[in-house]
C-alpha cells in the first residue's frame, strides 16, 4: 500500500461551488497552516472578541466588561494574537492616560459572517446535540 494513502485522510470541502472529495495529508505545510488559523479563530475567547468588535470599536475595559469571565491576561493574549493575525487593529491615542482602541480589520470583519453562521447552527441544533449526549451517556452507563 502506498505510504501517502495510509497517512491521508479523506475529507470534503463544502461550499456552494465546491463539493469535491479531496485527500488531505495532515503533515503537509498547508494543513498545518490551516490548523494554526483554525486554532486562533476557533477558540472561545477569539470568537467572543471578534463578535464584540463587530458591533463597534472598543477600549480594553469595555471588552473586558462585555465578555463575562475573561481575565485581563487572557484578553490581552487574545487581542495580541488577533492583532498578530491581522484580524484586529490597535490604535493608541497619545493622551494622558493613553487611549487604546481595538477594531476589526477588513479581514476580521470578513470572519463575522462565518462565526455568526456557526453560532446560528449551534442554536438551531443544541437540543438535538443535548439529546444525543444524553443517549450516548446512558449507553455508556449500560456497558
């Protein structure tokens, strides 16, 4: 058997225009790069920061008040990561004390649609997921 095919994982790219089945090789640089991006935009704090900034530009403490239970350290790390990835801009106004505003970049704004779609999907399917979890847990207890 071919070594690539033993490592490959089948998958489907889903979009209106592209539903072809392709082979994904997890060790390829492109797969690692995609995983890196998905790790950034898929964590709960990044999602919440992006959706908060979708409504308007905010200062650090506004974000912290709006996003329940995020620590100052985690918000700082999340904002730095989003800024590094080009999703958030940081503008410092030289006042006393300095004013720092955070906003979505054009790239960050383009992420709000997919995040909203995923959130809507979760809301529409939460009941089915909860039922599936309960069924699974019940079956596990019987084993």
